C-alpha cells in the first residue's frame, strides 16, 4: 500500500518552496500557536529553523523545544525589492534575533510602524505565530 505524501510544510511561508521536510511537525506546532525548534538529545545543540539531524554529533536523536521569551535584535533590514512571489508584500523588514543558545531569522510584524526608525539593534524582541497576507502560516517578531 502506498504511503500518502506528508505535505504539511506547504502551508508555511509566503511562497512554499517545499511541501515535504523531515520536520513537518513544525507546522502542527504553528497551528497550535507554538514556534518550535529542535534540540539534539545527544549534545544539547539547539536549532532554528528546526533540523532533523545534528551537524555537531551527527545524530538524528532530536527533540522539540519551544521558542519563548525575549531575544535581542542582532540585525534588521527593510526590503524594498523582492524575488517573484514576495513582491506583493513589499516593503517588509527581516531580522535576526539572538535567544542565547540559538538565533531566529524572520520578519518583523507588519503592524510595527516605521521599523527603520522604531527598531534598534540590541532591543528585546519576541516571536509570535502569524499568517501571511495570503493566509499561510508564519511567525513574526514584535518589540517585547
């Protein structure tokens, strides 16, 4: 009997480049309002975006952890030009937020007004689940 293809990941992001990954449970967690990364049970290395294997221990003995609390804004940039599939959302601001043991890359919540003036490197940010303008699952950062 043929196994059905698990295409949950096609629900993620503005443009879904892949519908199948080894970490499709990430989508289930987003639907539950949780942003999750993975952690290696052998060495403790944390990953975001989630990974199915650890590059450090070469293990696939992974577990999930929730991205919670506050991180520090490391860098941000407002994009005014974008690749095909992303042009309808321009301009938008991308950012890197440091949570200590791991870093998270993503977008600034579009509700943040004038991000070039209101965001400052080092400020506290928090990630939250969201939906894109076309209804796809995603996550965004907001000032904490």
